[in-house]
C-alpha cells in the first residue's frame, strides 16, 4: 500500500490490514455502546450494532469516484495486484475491532456485559470504502465469516457482475447501489473509471433475481442531482426484484464537501416522500420503517420478513425504540 495513502487512512482512524484491507469503528457502533442507539440496520433487520465489524477488503480499489462519497478516494485502479489471504484478513479484522473497542471497557456508561459482547462480533459489514468485489477471494472470505457464526452484509456498486455470478457462498444480505436513474446522470455523479460501468450495473440488476440470498437496492439520493426520477428508478427496481429498497439521503460530510454543498442534502421528509412515491409506482412494496437520524426509509416487498434469520424480534420492540428517539417506525 502506498505509504502516503496509508498515513491518511490511519489519521482518520482506519486500522489498515495487510496490503489492501481496513477496519474502522462505525459511528453507530459507538452510539450503541454508550447511548443504546443502534444504526438503521438494527431497526430495519435486527443486527446488533455493537457487535458489527465495518471493514473493506479493497481500501485502495474502486471503479467509481462518486461525488457523494464522504470517504477518502481518488481511485485510479479497480483491481488488486497481490492479494492477502482471506483467513489472515478475517483474523486481523476481528483483532483490529477488539483493539479499537478496547477503550470502552473503562467507560462508566458501558456495561461489562455489552463490552464483552462487543469483543465477539456477530456481523461483518463489507462496505467501509472501495469496491469489495475487486477482491477476487471475496467468496472465501464470506465463507470464513459464516463458518465463524457471523452474518455478512456486502455492499457493491454493481460494476462487477461476473464476480457476483461466481460468488460462493453469497453474503447473508447483498446490497447493490443504484445512485442515478440514467446513464447520463450516473456518469456525472458516480464518475466511473470504466466506460462501460453503467452497462455492467444493468447486467448486475438483471442477474439479481437469480441469486439466492436477501437482496437490497439502495438509492443514494442527492438533491438537485439524483433525487426524484421515481418512474425511472422504479423501472430499474423492477428488473432487480429486490426484497428491500432503501432510499437514503446524501449527507454533507467528509470529502464530499469538496464536491457538493449542504444544499444538496435532502431532508428526511423529502426522502420519505420519495419512498412513498416509489412504493406507489411499484405497487408491491410497503414502507415498513424509517430512520430520521439517518435520512433513510425502507420499502419491503409484500410477504417478505425483513428480520434476519435467527435474529427476529417482535415489531413492538422496534416501535418502542423508535418512539424513544422520536421517529416513526411505519405507517
């Protein structure tokens, strides 16, 4: 790894692993430890935020330089020349998470039970930065996570359909980001480094119905750029046939501030309105949950159970939780 890039990452509290992987403690992991406020994936699907590792096996590699991305980027390559062993990455990721969480042991706001639980991760969010499918041994890595009793959430920009086609095993939940409604807007907003990136994303959407796992489409919405276009997004969603659709607003933080303004950040009400219009256009998805603090709304295909297998909990618990922090859980 380039020494200058590694220094930037470490200054931003990433724990770099080997030559191309990294771990960073999520804001919501900290919130769960101290204030009992988990991330929206806890509200939506039932994960435990304080037991979730946020990591990437491709910190240097991505096929896009999205305007809305708040991570350090300037990606120029979308492949890894020399790859680390997946067992090494997983072992080091778990160890890095434990070390990063170690400071909470003496915090009077954190119970001993919660701290002990944080030292035994149950979930791996393969989404920190970069494009995870650039790592050709991703299937082996996911398999090792599952063997260790951990669920996996894989987030991809969809530009490597051949990787997804061969991926074995598949993650517990697969996210594909559709951040623009058309090729023209996609090219401007996502700044792909390949000329055929949009076509590759379309191929991924066509592939999704055949993949036997839980599937999520995420619409990252930037005001005055990608927010709106409901009919066009609905057309793409019909091709993908996901179980879930997350409409999430751009947040004006990090490096994205060099490319966008605070006026490009939609309100939660605008995100909720978009989700409801999308639900009406699609017809077979209902708004089941939302998180105002994350500017995200969840559509669930009718008849689908959104709780992760083995992690189900009563809807009443979510209602109580959301009421406590002052947001609506569902209509």
